[in-house]
C-alpha cells in the first residue's frame, strides 16, 4: 500500500465511471417500463377519442330526432 500514491483525480474518475455505469444500467432497465406506459397512454387516449366521437354521434342523432318531432308538432 505504501507504493500506491494518493491520486485524488484517479479516484474521482473511477467513482465517476462507476456512477455512469450504474446510471446506464438503471436507464436500460427503465426504458421498457416507460415505453410500455407510453403505449398504454396512447391506447387510453385513442379509446377516449373514440368514446367522444360516439357520444357526439349519439347527440347528433338525438338532436335531429327531437328537431324532427318538434317540426311535426308545429305542423299539426
């Protein structure tokens, strides 16, 4: 141990390398989970959009039916 010099720069680089490696491992593990969540969010948003379109079509149908009945009542 006496032959090893105290090298603060070398120790810092070594620690920095370990931190970078652990961060890379964490990010590689996190990426598939994030991609899954994004795909689920896109699916959910698509379903909400379809629901909104169906509701809009239903409201259009109801309003046209009510208008038709109203015109029939006014004509009679």
